[in-house]
C-alpha cells in the first residue's frame, strides 16, 4: 500500500526552502486526483504543468506506431514534468499516464518562472529541480547503454523493488528494453 507524502516533504527533498519562500510556492500548487490509466501529459503538445506525486504510480512512454516504449516510472515523491516544455517551451516527446489512482500536486511552470524572478530561494530550488531531473535522465541512459538485461533488471530491482508489485510486468520489460518472455526468464534465474 502506498503512502501519501506531504507537499513540504517533496518540495524540501529537492532543495530546502525558507518558510516564506515555501509559502509563496505552495500558494500556486493544487492537489488533483486522477483515476488509474489517466493521461496527465500528452506527447506532441506543450504542457506547462509540473506534478509531484503525493500518492500513486505513473509511467512515461514514447507512443510509437507498433508499441509504446516505457522509459520512466514515478511514484510517491517523484516529479512529473515534460522537460522540453519546461525548458524550451517546446512540445514534449513523452506521454505520461497514471498506473494507479493517483493524487498529484500540480504547479503551472509559467507561474513558477514568475516566482524565480521574485525569490532567489525559489530560483535556486528550480535550478536544483532541473539538475536532479538531468541526473536521473543521465543515470537511466548510462544503465540502458552499459549493462546487459540481467544487470539492468538487478539495478531496477534494487532501486524500485516496490514497483514490481505495482506495475504491469510488460511495462517493466519495455523499460528494461527486453521482451516480457525475457523478463520472465531473468526473474526465474536470478535470486535477490
């Protein structure tokens, strides 16, 4: 069962804010509920929303003609963002959907950019947010390019064991870049 993370815990895990700065940021954030299998960010559009997962699991994928390629999962505490929309005001390449009933904190990036100009602590928080998202992307790329399927599964298991009970194995196989049959074989062979 998942927990419900308080907004302050999520925000301050990115970069601790002074109380006045936190209050200014919090004033622009709303709690939204989404049913399982809801699309929250659509590929090929500019989406200015940033979400923070209070409760639930989401996945990001590239919708392709033959199949969807899952490349990211988020759960409680995760930031959900189309970086291309956030940084360049461009269309996103990812679709992000809920895999469970979710509660998400929602912030309009255009409002956040205004706060950057008014409050240096919030600007530093935003810089740290972007840095952390870049590091997560780099880590996923290095793992995908550097390790065989068994090692990728082992690393996924070590850092995301709870997702194995919450996410369809087909999505996990797609994330690992293997077939579901290969994932079943690897799971039968490894002993963690």
